[in-house]
């Protein structure tokens, strides 16, 4: 490949022949970021999303004739499409309007669509080719820094049914008379040892009485359901450590009987479990406010409660701007990553009077995108209304960082972002950070964004913002605990 195109002559290269077959992956997963527009074929390259020939259903045989560059249709930073084209393709104009024409003309850049930076790194290539892994609910539970890896490893073998129990040995052709070492009554299977045996049942019964919950011992994995209850962090570690230790001790007792001839009573097994769990629980760095039920559990395993540090209470003030200035508080959020996203903001003058506000439904997007779109809209609105003394405030550190380095701005938003930076150069502009607790008005404007269609402008304070608005107007502080 050279100059973003594929060469049509032979070169001898050992690397090239290896990666040649992935060219289609690269071309199908890249998109142009518009610069001058002189590299981009207006019709056949992907730069609006999919190529325009696909979006407009242009027949394949005429593709070769379409040679116009994107630059041919840009005049004075606006799209200029001949009427003869728009009359045939009325959908073309809204498609083009979704692409921002940069004011400062850089070169066109080919971007990898699956990364925010647009750069195809080695990591991105790996993520693209990586097989989709399985989702195993217990995996995160058993691998944890407070549990010794040897125990986690044994647990992993149990969950995958990979312990040398009699039934598994028979299955592999090693015929033996099977007898459970723990109760001596039934044949040995993984399910019997850990779930059905009277020995393990006695231990599970004791554990259920300690945590005052019923334990579902119908299968090995169902036992882990109790770890997913709403425990505080330190207590959760204790419960997980207890479950894993019960499994490992049961296996240890079975081996002691089989290979050493020692039979261990379930009560002494419990004492070993308590001392092991006590070690995990006390050495854990996790801390929590514990309830009475959790306090009883921690005491049963001789674990000292790790109290969290006392919270520091901070007053957060919202300040109105100076005379002649307009202040805009913006915010953005997404319900998921990605998820339904919205952003919003409100403008106030030096007397803290409401000048207007906006709420925008962005659709499926990421939180950072929503924050940045909120900021860009604030700048564009302020510019269009002639508010040339603009103070922008957001509760996102990343937004403040984006003004210092545009590298964190996702490439899809970058053209619009640079255009906004150009607008701020024509204004008196400052940007600051405020804690979330002081940005409640903007936060409420964001919540309103979910129920609107696209961009919505408020001339008056929306009812749901009224309370926080008045509290800001009166100069009341908000409080931050951390
Ligand atoms: Zn048994």
C-alpha cells in the first residue's frame, strides 16, 4: 500500500505476502477523517460512514466513473452540491451535514474505526482478531488477590471437573472399586464429594448457620451464588475465602484418608477453615462499614473489622461569572458503555439569571463523547448568540484535559472540536472544573436530554432544575464526602 492506495506491481517482501490477506479487514474497518478533502473519493471511499455509493444504492457498474474528490464539493467551508445531484439523491444533504468540515485544513487521514485515537496499533489489531472469550460468572470470584493461588487453582480444577476422582479415573480406563473416603457409603464423584456427602453437608450446614443464609448445594457452581449477594467488600472476601477453603479442605480430608490413612472429623476440618479464612480476611486491604449480620460473620472467622477512613467533608460552591461574562455549566452521561447518552448545559449571567439551556439526546454513545458534545454545543450556542465572554465549567477532568491536549478527543469528534477551538480564539474564553456536587443544574439538564428528540432549547428554567437553580442563585454550598 502506498499513499492509502494498493500498488499494482510486484515487490519481493517476506512480510507483505503474510499480511496481504488482511487488506480487506483494513479497508472495511477504516474511515476517512475529512481534512482538505483532496485524497478522498467523494463517492466510493468511506468517510460519511459507509461509502456514498452504498448508502445511495448507486449501481456497481457506474462506480468506476465516479472520480470526484470530496474537496470538489466544498466551497467556503460549506457543502455545495449541484442541484442535478440533490434532485436525484435527496438523502445526500442530511448525510453530508453529519460530517463537520474543518475550518483549518489539514490532510485527510485514514482512521481505524474501532479505536478512539483512530490509530491502528498492535493492540487494536490483536483485539480485532482475538476470539471472543467465554463469559464464566465464577471466574472473577475464584481469582482474587486475597486468596492463595494454590487454592484458586484447585478451585479452578473443581469447576472444570478435572480432579482425579474415581469416576473420572474409571472414565479413563483405570477400573477401581469406588468408595467415598469421607462417608464410606457411596461411589466417589465430584458432585458427591462436594455436594452430597454427609461430611461436606455437615460443613455446608455449619457455614449456612454462620452466614444465616440458605446455601444451594444442588451443583458445585450454584454454591457460588451466595458470593454474589450484596456484601460489603471485606465481608465479601471472607465469604469467598470461606467457600473456597471449604472446597479445598474437603478435598484435603479426602486425600488424607486415601493416602495417609487418617480420618479427620468434620469439626476439626471447620477449625482449619476458620484459621485459613481468618488469615485472608485480616490480610485483605478491603474495608467496609459492616452491618450487624456481617459483623457476626467476621467475628465467626476471627476477622478484625477494617474501618474505612473517616470521610472528609468539602464545601462546593457555584460562583456566578464576572460582570459582562456568561457562564455555562455542561455535563454529559451515558447509561452504559456504550449506552443511551445525553448531554446538556445552561447559561447564566453575572447575576446568576438563567439565559437559556439545552438538552441533547445523542443516542447510543460513550460518556466521554457525551461530555465533549455538551461542551462543543455550549461553545457553538454562545458564539451564535454573541456571548463573547464565555466561562465554561464542567465536572469532567477529561474535558479540561481535552482543552490542553486534543489527543484524548475521539477522532470522530475531532474536526468539530478543532472548529470549536477556533471559535474560542475569537472570544474571551476560560474553562474550569467543578466537583460533580456543584454541577447539579447541568446534571438535571442532561437527565432531561433522554426524553427529547435531538437538540432541545429551554428559554425558561425547566421545573426539575428549579430547586438546584435557586440554591445556586442564593449562593448555598453543596457538600462533597470523600
Ligand atoms: Zn461421601
